[in-house]
């Protein structure tokens, strides 16, 4: 039988730590809690003195935001952030700092175990809703690199207009339309009008069922 995943729980709420420890002991023998930590200042020393595989880490401990510390923790152990925060910004920052997973405390314990197993196997994990949110944010950031004229053209392409029709609507030359569209292809790393249409839908430039007028 495979050795249990050794876990350190870092959270300043005793009931949460003790509840997880008890649950793992009763229901999930593949997890072994090797330490519980209630103060952020104790995490570093514990990681260097205690052999463990995964750190379950709350983002806010004893009025200290540990986001800035994740990078140093991640050099020593795989980090799973378990947080009450619902801010996608916090989750993204944690992942960028080196966390392998972000689990919201409102989730069921089965979700935590899914994340824990994935991280123990060397993967990165996040809930589908967060994946969707982060994807939308990344697409929105890319959208900001387009000029207002390029966004107009993306929208019209998404609605099914040809270059000549776009030129007529915007009162510009067809050559200018082609130039803007080539810039869009380059900036968004797209190859054809189908990709532009999908981008327009994903970023809200057009509705899924919207039709050309």
C-alpha cells in the first residue's frame, strides 16, 4: 500500500484544524496530518523541521496575509490554499506565487480531497468555476490590447459581415479593414474568421444568439 500523504495544516482557527485532522483520521487513511500550525510565523520553521508532502494553507492567519510568503513555502513543499476568500484576484495571486491548488472553504470535503490527491500526484488543480473566471479575465486582458476600431471589426466579423460590408458600415476602405483584421489575427494569435467569431462570443462583444441587423 502506498505511503500516506503527509500534510501540515496551517490555519488560525482551531476548530477547522482539528476538524480536518479528525476527518482525515476517520475517513481518509491515505492522508496523515503531521503538524497543525496556528501562527503564520511558525510555518517556515515547521516546513524545515517536519517532513511533509503538502501544506494546507489559509491565506489569512492571525491578521497576516500569507500571499507574499507562498513563494518561499512552495520551494519546500506543495502548497494547497484553503481559503474563505472568494476573490479571484487572491486565487490567481496564490497560483502565480507557486500554490498548486486553491480550494474555497465553502466547498465539500470531497472537493478538498480531489485537490489534495491531484497535488500529491504532481498536478495543479482549481475548481471549474475558478478556471472559467480566470479564463474570462485573461481574455478580457487580451481584449484591452485591441483598439476601439479593431473591436468594432471583431464584432462585425462575429456577426457574419464580409470585409466589403464592414468597410461600407464603418465608412473606411476595404484595404483598411483587411489591415485591421490582420492586426487582430496577430494580436490574438488567431488564424481565421471562425477564431475571431469565437473570441467575440467569449469576450461578450456579441451574444451567442445575436444576429446581424
